[in-house]
C-alpha cells in the first residue's frame, strides 16, 4: 500500500509576502525621527547653564521658567514624536 502525500503550500497573501531590499521606515518616518531628535536636543540645550561661578553664592537663575518648565516639555514632546515616528506605518 502506497500513501500519497500532498504538499500544502501556504496561501500567499499580498500582505504576508516579505519584501526584501526595502527599508523598515519610510521617508516621512525618518523626517519625524529627526524632528523628535531636534526637540530633545533643544530641550537639553535649554537646560544648560544657570550655575554660579562662585560656589558660595546662590544663583536663582537655575530655577528659571526656561529650565524648569520649557525644557522638560520640549524633551517629552520630542520623545512623543519619536514614538509616533516609530509606530507610524510607512506609505507604500
């Protein structure tokens, strides 16, 4: 008695076909990533400074609006843009 075996091929669906030679992200994703990195960099640059040259003197400039509020908001916005840029599906 001879058994016949059939090879079953998986259905090739256009979405399941692996495309080789293409980047994982599109042009818009990279643009958003650079915008996010720029926001993060600007936020960290805004936090720089405010220290005193003389360690015995207190400089209240370290508690300015720019360093306490604006810079952290820019950094968080940059991270949100980065997450969005990574999660956004590139256009074909």
